């Protein structure tokens, strides 16, 4: 019984082995079959993918061919629309000539700032005037500041190609002469005032205190007549503004003056940008490309016209010979030739203007290749920082001899050298006992009410020798934002100002440009600290609103319409800087785009702005520097705002396309939206999905309005600085 059982057991074992082999074989066959199926499936899918790719490629090539086929036609149409830029420049020049003529026929005694001879005469005559009181100088300063402003605007508003070096030097010299003379006049007027200190003395303290306020200048002056060692705290007219002076000054024949000029005539004048050779050639290329097609069209038209005129004139001649009126024939010929030459002359003028405008526009987006000079420690780089709220001229002055009444007369000793500054601390301090005899002077100043500081202001002092602002020599700075008071200690007196990072609002977080009305748009720029809204109409801009941390801020600029360049300067001076310079890219991480692409995009966005809204897209960061991406939608009524249906457009300067992706998509793709095509211009791209009403609105846009929108886009550089 035992061996049999053993045998059957071993038999069972053999079967299991065979079965295992069979199973393995079946598994191998199944694996091979699956692999084969997978291979066939992959091959089929790959074939399908390649076929789809081939079809897509063919479709792409067809669209490219179609785009190239109609490119000349589209560029010709764009060129005609973009004539609004030279037309706006022509209007600007005509307005300038008209204002010069108005000034000439007014004969009000004020000089034309662009005429050197008139400026020199004005300066010489004012130099000769003596004994002007502070109030008289303040009144005159309004004329002087207006002249300085006009000269600065001439330098900024004249297209760089039209600015000659000799004129730049002349205007800058006039500005410096006026600035120096104005400051000198304030010094002389202060001396006249201080000579009468004893007659103006305060009954309680026995010292003189005087405050003179005006829109451009505020004077605070205190004369130490009593020399009371305990009177060390000087506060003006129940304000917090004033000084804490040391004992040595409290017992000296001195006056302390704080002259707050609400402007900055201390910092060096900014150099005027002129186009570099490479940029000029790039502009020429830009204009040449656009003009080439138009020239062909014009020459064809001229040929056709001349042929028709020839045919016409032959017919006329035959008719007139019959009627024997040869004289009339000559007149007809003459007038047609004159009309033709006038048209060609006008076309040539517009072409030259077009090149000038394009060069100036390209200059606005030019990035400097060289960083400003290396600055030593404690020296302020005025490309990185900006002075705000004017300059506080702090002076300790030697009290001049006082007026004395003698037998009904007022007698005063006149010092030849005029008003003298009191040196603090003195150059030699050996005769003084203690080392602490000359401690820093504590000063409290009020920040100008029309200026916004997004962070605590930094106090800096002027170094007259090095001709720059410095941060050393100032200590114990504290700022009370509610009272707008800044307190600090100063080693030695001199001009002081407050600075802020010029790029505090850059890069921007987002932006939107949308129509408000016929030839009127609203530009909204959102930064880390604020949301700025600007309205643009005709050749004017206005600050519409400012929001600070979800609160509305009231600014003196709100509701005031200005031309673009004065408006930009006013915003910068108020601390609302959203206008990069050619050096800004050294201080801000930017999404730098090719200048030509940027300029073409802004020009065409401006053309479309009366009927289309544009907005920031996160994909603009992810496409390369040769392309820009932004949102666009038709906007004819306010209902469009409630339910915005944005399209994403990508533009490379010579090709526009609508993207398949949406703003909410997960990844960036350059794939075209279904059933859309390429176009050479943004105008023709939006035309594909726009209503006829919107396109009609675009075609009838005011040239000055389009030019102003374009200038604001070029100045804010939204596509590179967002």
C-alpha cells in the first residue's frame, strides 16, 4: 500500500511541472500578443498623430501663405490709418506756432523762452532791479517758474530729431540762469527782511518770527534778538515745524531760515535723450517697410492719373483746337500739374513727419545699455530714487545790522558782502571748552500735502562740492504719517530733501485700457501699493482716481486735464511714478520685449482703443521677447464690462493671431483658436470677430486722441513692465 501511494504522489508532481511549463508558455504567448497589439496600436496612433500633424502643418502653411498674400494690402490699409500720428504731430506744430503768434501780439513784457536774446534781456533787467521785498520776489517767481517749465517742455516735447545740440545747450543754460537768479533774489529779499527784524519783533519772546506762504514757496525765518540761552526750541506759528538749537546758537547773533521751495532746483538737470545710431537705423527700417508698399500704391495711382490726364488732355486739345480756345487748354494743364505737385509735396511731408514720430516713439521704449556711473557709499543715485515735495533750504545766517530810528529817519548799516552764512560748526573749535558744544541740530519738517509716500521718506542732504545728494550726516529720523511730520538731526545746515524709490510701483500687477465714450478711454494700472486710473481724451489726460489699500485717496491733480507730457511730470512729482526711464530696467525685474514689437503693438492698440478694451494677460510673461500677449474684447456699451468675453491675442510686430488657450488654462500654447487665421496687423485680426459698428468707430477716431493714448502706452510700457 505504501509504495503505490508514493508512486501516485510522484506522478502528481510531474503533472504539475508540465502544467507550469504550459502556463509559462501561455503567459509568454499572451505577453508577446499584447506587445504586438500595443506595437500595432502605437504605430496606428503614431500614424494618426503624424497625419494630424501633417494636416495641421499643411493648414498652418496655407494660413501663412494666405497671410503673406494679403500682407501688402493689410499694411497699406494700416499705413493709411496710422497717418493719424503724423497728422497729430502737424496739429501740435500748428498749435505751437499759433501760441507763439498769440504771445507775440500780446506784448505783455514776458519773453519768448525759445528766443535767446529775449531771455538774456529778461534776465539782465531783473538782475538790475534792487530792493525787492520777499513778497515781490514771490510774485516774480511765478513768471520765472513758468518760463523754466516752458523751456523744460520744449526740450521734452520737441521730437529728438528736430532738437539741435546748440538749442539744447541754449535752453539748459537759460534754465540754470533763471534758477540761480531766483535763488539769489530770495537771499537778497531775506536780507531786507532781517534788517527790519527789530521792528518786527514778537512782544512776548522779543525775537522775530515770520512765515510767508505761497503756492510755490514757503518761508520760515526766526531772528535771535534776545539771545536767551534757555530759548532753544523754535516753533513757527503754532505748527510743529521748527528746530531745537544748541546753547551756542541760542546766545549768538543769528537768524535761522527754512526756505521750502515746492520745486527742486538743486538736483542737476536731466540730460535730454537723443536717438542712438542703431535705433535711428531701426526706425528707418520700421518706417521703410511700412512705407514701401504705400509708395508702390501711390506711384501706381500717380501713373494711372498721369495716363488719364494725358488721354484727357489730348481729347481736350482736339476739342479746343476745333473751338480755337488754346489759352483755356494751357490753364487746365497748369492747374492739374499744380494740384498733382501739391499732393506729392503733401505726401512727402507726411512721410517725413511719420518717420520723425516713429523715431520719437521708439526712443520712449529704448533701454540704455550702460548702467549709470558707479556711486560711492551714501551718495544717492537719482536714476534709482526720486526727490519728492521740493527742497528745504536750511540756513543759519549772521544777523545783519538792524534799522535804527533817528529823528524820524530809519538808519541802517549796509554791508558790502550782503547776507552772510553762520558757519556751524566753526572751522576751528579750539577756543571752545567742551566737545559737545556743537551737537547736531534737531529739525522738524512738514511733508508737502500734495505728495504721496508709499513708504517712510528717506531724508538726504545736498553736497555742494560733489554736486549730489547724500544720506550721511543725518541721524535719528522719525516719521509721523498722519501729521505728515518728519524729524531728524543734522550735523550741519544746507539744502535737504526727501526721496523715495522711483520704481516703488514697478513692475505693475495688472492693467486695463477700456473705452468710456467717443474718443475717450480709461487706463487703469494696478501696482503693489495703489490703483491709478487715468482718463484720456483728444490731446488731454486726467487723473481719474487713486486707491490706496482699498481706500480712495484725494489728489490735487484729480479732475485737472493736461497735455500728456505736463501730466506725466505732474504725476511723477506727486510720487505716482508709473513711467519707466531708459535706465529703469537696471532697477526692476522686467519682462523685456523687443522695442519694435512693443512700439507696433502700442500704436495699433491706440488705433483700436475707441471701440475695444485691452487687458493684462499672465501669458505675456511666458511667451518670448519677440512676442506680446494681451486680452482684447469689443466694448461699445457698459454692458460689456459686466460680462467680459475676452479673446487672447499674440502679436509679433508683423503677425497677429488669436490663441486657443484661455487666461485660466493650465499651460501656455501658441496653438491657434479654431476657425481663425493669421493677420499682419492687430486691426485686421480684431476685424475678423468685431462688429461693423466697432470698426466704423475705429476708422472715425480723432487723430489727437489716438496719439495721446499711444503716448501714454509708450510712457507706461505696460507690456514690458507688468
